[in-house]
């Protein structure tokens, strides 16, 4: 007895990966996911997306330029 194909497509809409975390970090992430009413996968996806965005050199340069432009020439 398997899942319907539509259900499998929904569940597997992205890349799956396995990671290792220290127990304390895993437990903290579990609590945060529960508090935010998110699945573990959704929490980790948001965290990685935020990390990638913050560390993208093009995004960092654009953000610095926005701040400098808002501060004026001084």
C-alpha cells in the first residue's frame, strides 16, 4: 500500500539531504519550529535561504550601496 503519486510529488518537491547537528542545536531547532508552527524541513530551508542570501557577495554589495545612498555624501 503506497502513497498516491500526487502525494509523492508534493512531498518530494525539492532536494533531500541529510545533515548532522549537535544534539543541543537540533533540540533548539525543534523548539523553534514548533513555536513558529513550521515543519523541520521548512525551518531548515528558511535558515539556509537566509544564510545564502546574507553571504551572497552581490547581495552584500547591493545592501551596502543602499545604505550608503540613504546616508548621503558625508
